[in-house]
C-alpha cells in the first residue's frame, strides 16, 4: 500500500509517517515550507491552494490512500478550500481519503458531550473553516473518513507540553484555564487509529480523542508531574474571564469509533503517568 501524507512535516503527520514506514508502507509525505525530521520514502513540496500542483502530486504518487493531517489554522484557503480540492483529486483518482478535523467545530453552548451524530456549530474562524472542510470533503468524496480529534499530546513535543515547560520556568506568560475542558489524545495512539481507519472500509465522521475529559490546567499538572516539574508554578485562570474566543467545554465521545479499532485511545491520566514509556519512545 502506498500512503500519501499531506502535512507530513507536522506533529501528527510526522508520527503517521513514522508508523506507516514501520508497518512497511511506501510513504510519500508533503510539506508546505520545509521537510521535518520524519523519514518517509520521499518528500514532495505542496501548497494546498495550488490545485494544479495537488493533482500533479496525486497523479505522480498514485497513492492507495491519502491522509490529510495539514493545519492552516484560520486560513480559509488552506483549511477549508484546500481539503475540498484534495478530496476532489482523490475521488478523481479513485483514492481512499482520511481527513483530520477537530473538536473546534463545536461550540459547547447547548451540550458538552459530542458523538458523531452531533452537527457542527463552530464559533471561531478556525472551527468554521474546519466545519466547511468536513462538509466539502464528504460531499465530493462520500467514502472518505473525517476523523475529529482533540488536543494532541506526546513525547514532550506538542505545543501544550512545550507551553507547560515555559510557564513552569517563567519564560512565558499566560494562564492555564480551569474551565476549558477537552479530551486529549496521545499522538502515537491517534496516528495508529488513523492508519487503521485508512486501511479499513470505514467512511463518514469518526471521533478519535482520548478517554479522559480534562481542563487545560489539569492536563498541565499531569504533564508537569510526568516531567518532574513543580505543578504549583503553573498559573491558573478562567477562560470565561479572558478575551480568547472558543468553546469552554467540548468532550468528544469516541466510543463508537473505539469499538471498530484495535488501537486503544488512552486517556491522558493513563498516558501521562510519571515514568510511563509511551509508544514511539
């Protein structure tokens, strides 16, 4: 099987590349600015906004499956329109597709628990772009998988782990919110689940988040304890009192997808236990 990983130089993309190569797949990865330390079979530069270039890469690589792990944040052309163009190219070439999405498509306004039947109601530009991408991808490629996830943690390299270290060392400012809840997932678990979905005949929306709901501050405390830092140094705050946009409490229910997987989507309380050896280390 040949796998094309869009955004292979990113945090999740690099782990998907590593696991795919370990499994013996021919793995081609794309980058927007520069390759990362991941070692795919080959690298290809790609701007998701360049439709002609995208189609050319698909025609050259002829992948069995394309996995889109890219993130253009709130850039509509990259985050909303790019995946649509990718899905159109995948459908044209008869290629299976897995598109990564996010819990930011939900507002947390009327509920906190979200399964795959819940309709998106984003309240940020990023969430709106991701929601639009989901709709577009499934409209032009109904057999594609849209995999929603939450905060991605792992190996000390995530933005969340690096922030905890900076705050503990007082080299950064800010607060860790006690009223902002998500379901963090380990990058190795997520990559393995994504590859399972890619190799299956699954289609439609799937939730692939961790089993535990934690506030940002609770998550930071677990990271600090694992890494031998003093949790009492971590500043607390309320998101409700801040000017930052976004939902307060969004908990992805991944039980339906978990029943289809061999990979266990561990909760953060398990994978952040101090002394644990996490997959990939």
